[in-house]
């Protein structure tokens, strides 16, 4: 296989095009999820929940908060272990669901709690969609993975997650911040599963198309059921970057096309920000989500948003939405290099758009922002 050579600029453009972060906006939410293959789920909402912020950064003002939950309720999307995916992709996961889990410890815990599983399914069959708090904990063996003394309610949460991964339960919406669980047979369409080997091959091909460019061997994503995957695609060398990369063939053909840039604020859980080594290699951009660090050890803030301007990541936005007061508080705009006037104007305009989308009446900048 011949090795292609790319400039660093071409590699960056391929990555941004694949993640729909150029000037051309996606058509709608479902097509967006299909193209990206998934949206990450995390309830942290210092600014907005991950699924909403990821979708807004691509769709802009056409996207309304909660649209992902609406699409799940309408059976257009489904949630699987920390990800939201298109319902059209369900056949790619059904056989994997039937074989889950591979972990022997978890498999044994489920076997020990077969009666608990049966009672959960019978309850939901009789009552319809339920919240986790409404499920009695009848676990014969409590779930204590990783730490002693955890609340036994962890057994309920883990059983619901396990039944979701096995394709027996589906998430059908939310009540506040709590998920509603129903029998998968009442939610998922009757479709034929794609054989696992073929499904895995198609999934890694689509993953590469969604990332554009990546290292040949990559870590599995939430819901994949695998720790490492070998990506297909064309072999490339990137100017100034060591090692072998793989590029989606269609995007490689467009490497020389004109690129239409824009400014964007990304969720810390955005797939574009998830591969920290790739960000450093291709964009010379250092990023770390610091919400798990003690306050005094944070460099950029609790929930700093990566700032994309044109073809480069240029800084981090430390902000917090105060919904009671109707204010987006900008604690700091961290500039990796000093912004010129045009960059500052574009970043501030995007911050104003963010506040407007959140329904907040004004933006308050701290003195050092």
C-alpha cells in the first residue's frame, strides 16, 4: 500500500471537515448523528449538557436544547452506554448486544442476580417506562465494583445499564435529569442484526470517515464493546508529525479542496477534543478537562470549552451559565497565543451566540476575561 504525504494544514482540514466543523452546516440532527456516528452523553451542565452542546456547535441556532431527548422519544435516535446513535445504526449493534458482557466478573455478577434481572423486567413490563428510583433493589449480590461501601442503589443503576447493553432495555426519554427505561422490544424496530464481523468492519470504516484522520490503532469508544480497534483507510505521513496515520479515502481525495472556516466553541466531551494526543500532534493544541482536578490545580477552569477559530484551536473558554439570573458568566478567555482583533471579535460573537442559544439575556465578563 502506497503512503501518501499530507501537509499539516491538509491534515487539519480533513479532521475538521469530517467532524462537520467547517462553514457548511449539517442538514438536521439525525443526519448529524449519522455522520458523526455518535454524540457523547454526560449530564454535566456548567454550560449545557454534552449532547446539546455538541449538536449546537454544528447546527447552530437551528438546534434547540432537548432536541436529542425529543428524537430519542420519537424513536429516531437511541442511547447506548454514554452515547446517542441513529436508530438506523441499530442493526450494527444487535449481535454485540446478544454477546455482552465479555468481562467475566460482570458476567458472574449478572448470573448471581438472575432473579433481580427478572424482577426488573417484570416490573417494567407491567408498569411501562420507569425511573431508576422506582426500581426496588433486590440484588442478591450487591454491586461493589471498584470500591467498598458504595450505596446498594448502585446495583439498580448497573443492572439497568447492563440490560441496556444487552438490548433488553431502552432509554425512551427523561423526566428532569432522570432517564426513563422501557422494554427494548417496545422501542426498537424489528430489524435483522448485521453479522458481528461485518458490523465491526462497517463501524470502523464509518468511524474513520467521522474522524477523517487518525492513528492506525485507536482506542475503542463508549458503546463499542472493544478496547482497541485497527482502522482501515489510506496510509499517510503528515508533515512534521512522526508515525503512520490513516485517512478516509473520500476525504483524502478532497484534501486540496478550498476550505471554508468558521469559529466554534466545543464541549469538553466532543469527539474532536477526546483524542488529546491527536489534538497535540495535528493542531499543536494542549487540552485537558479539569473538572476532576482540585480548584487550585486548574489551569483553564472547571469546564473550559475548546475554542476553534478557522483551522486552529486558539484557546479555552472558562464560562458558567447562571440560569437563575439569566447570565452567561465568562470567567476567562484563555488565549494560547494573543488574539488579534479579528480573532477576538469572532470569539466574542460566538460567545454571544452561545448565550442567546441558552436563553440567557446577557454575557458578563470577569475583569481578566
